[in-house]
C-alpha cells in the first residue's frame, strides 16, 4: 500500500521555473507545512479525551454530592 502524505515534497532550486531570479533559496510557499503531523493530532485527541473523562467524573461527583449537601444544610 502506498502512503499518501498531505504535505508536498519541497521544491529544490533546480526544479523552479526558468524565470526565477533567486535560485539559491528553496520554494517553501505551501500552507500545508503549517498542518500538524498525524502524531501531533493523535496527541491532541488523546489529551482532549482524557480531559473529557475527567470533566464527566467531576460532574457526576458534583451531581451526587449536591443533594447530600443541601440535605445537610436544611
């Protein structure tokens, strides 16, 4: 199976058009370089899932403890 990447291969100075005036620099004009890699996206998703689980547990504890606290104050 061929791996397809969202990021294009960077162009070397030799592959630029003939009318380019500055051939010593690389042509890095793609906005796709700003996209996170798959490992970074997976790490962000893992952290978001852990935060969601912690929030769910805190809400469950709060909903269970609130009636007890109200009954103790009455």
